[in-house]
C-alpha cells in the first residue's frame, strides 16, 4: 500500500512491563506468541514499520520480520510511562507525516479491515465507530482514552496536548479484544478458533 507523497508508517509500542499480565507480549494465544498476530498482519500490509520496545528479544523478533526497531527510552519504559508522551517522542525521532498505531495486544484483527481503515483515514474519514469502540479505559498516568485496535494521526495532530480522545481517528472491530488478563486470553483464543485464524 502506497501513500504518494506523504510518508506513512506503522508504529508498534511494545513495552515489556505489564502489571496485570507480566510478559503478555509473548504470552501464548492458542500456542502462538501474542506479538506474532500483529507482526504477521503488518507484514502483509507492506508499510514501513517501527517497533518501539525495551525488550531486546522482542526487537530481535521484529528485525526478523524486516521491521525497523527503536529501543524505548527508560523514562517511558515503565507501566506508567504513558503512550501519549512516547508517541510524541517517536515523531521527533522519525519525522513521518502519518502514523498508524497497531497495539500489539489486539490479536483479533483481519487484513481487510485494517486496509479499509487506512483508506478511510487517508481520504478524510472520521473513524469507523462500532458500538464497542465507545468503551474507554484509564491508563496508568490517569488519562482516559478510547480502546481501539487501530489508531491514526497526521503529524499535526501529535502537537495537541491530548492525542487519545474522541477527536482522534480510532478504529475498532465489533469483535476486538485487548489483552490485559488471562480471561482476555481465553476470549481471544475462542474468537480466533471460531474465525479459523492460523499463523
């Protein structure tokens, strides 16, 4: 997928620490490490990808997929580091025009949906708001943000004080599952099995 003049990329924030489910980025889901679901999907999309993490083993896996890797600065590499501040730092480092962020913890996504979201964003869509996209959660630094399986910003939007809000481009499937607990893992396994997803 190409973006003419604009420089677009996919961002994966893959912090190692997780208070609720330690090691969740590599936790097996139907016997497959969680990160592989997102890495496989990104590889199919053909866009430039940057994986940002403090986990050297995960960064090595990302390089095996042909992705760019950046070591996450220590001040962000904590459970309370804050994705918003990290995204703004990433922009200063790589200076792209458009950023698509795919959370590593959302294994239930399909290629066609993500491609449609990219096209929707590219041509000025406001975001595909399914009912489940209205759910919100509070991150560890006290910010409320909408759950989503795909986030998109232009560089100008990253200058705003708060980038995870209802004005942002947040896309989500009705069947999206964000992994935070063992119960989430079990739900994802059932959904993936029903969808006959193989890696």
